């Protein structure tokens, strides 16, 4: 019995080590926005025999597809790629209902997939989006570095939902509250201020929008999100140019 327990302990330790290694590779690929690296990681994870029994490996794979769908594939492949992100994230949640990161990925994938659906179908998807994103916000531990980062992502997603979705009604005040909460968690993430800039444009507060876009341009990148930062800087510069 002791030998069996020892073998189980070693097996669990190896699974945790493998997950951490794969997660480090994912963060590196996302930081650089390197399609080749993230595609290689997708292929490696999908070839593992233990994938469907490991919530963390499924979560990393879902995250790979979410990112790859954003910037790694051609436009005509995006919907299919995001469907894979949703599928793997929901599989991760089915294995571990307390997996806040997987809840976020499922919600984010649904939100992005809604862009490819008709108005009626996209509104039906809103309930699933809210369910997953709100659960992510409640589960993710802001005292943990990665938990804090993913809670920030979930707050941004929710803030954008209240800013951009017309049903039941736009709620710009709630959108601002959620985005400012994200900024309090991760003040060095430039995308928060980019989204605040778009919010202030919607509420016709042009001076505040300019302030946010300028902040994006002037700040240093988050060390885990370097390529994302420079994409935000480019967008902020374009928005400031339009406002001249």
C-alpha cells in the first residue's frame, strides 16, 4: 500500500511539474506573440495521452487556442480556433469546477465567438458569457500572481461587455467601475487604459479619453504581456490621431 501511495504521489508531482513547464512555455509564446511557438505547444499538448484527465493541461491548451485565435491565424480560421478554445476550457471546468482560469477562457472565447454570429444568436450567448466570466471573477485569487492577472482579464472582459453590448442596456457606469477595479489589481497593464479610453469616447468625455490613450503610449509594458502592450500602443496612437 505504501508503495502504491508513493507511486501516486510521484505521478501527481510529475503532472504538476509538467503543467508548470507547459504554462511557462505558453506565457513565453503569448508574451512574444509567436505563432510558431504557440502552435508547437498546441500540437504537443494535444498529443498527450493524459490530456483529458488533467484540468490544468486542458486549461493551458484552451488558453493557447484563445490567443492563437486572436493573433495567430487568418481571419477565416478565427471562429474555428475560438471554438476549440471554448471546447477545451469547458472540458477543464467539467473536471474542476473551481478552475477560475478555465472559466475565464470559456467566457472570453464565447465573447469573441459572438462577433461571428448574428445579432439574435450572439444575444443568446450573452448568458453563457456572464456565467463564466462572473464565476471567474469570484474564483480567481488576486493574492496569487497568475490569479490576479486572470482576474484582471475577467474584469476587463466584463467591463467591455457593459460598454459594448446593447442588451439589456448599456451600463457605462458599471463598465467604468469594472475597468477601474482591473486597474487597481494590475496597474501596469496598458490594455485597461486603452479600454477606458474607448469607454470615455462613448460617453463623449474626449479629454479623459485622450488622457487614457496617452497613458498607454507612455507606460512601460507588463513583463508578461509585451507584444500585447505594443499592439495597444499602436491602437492608442491611431485613436489620438483621429481626435486631432
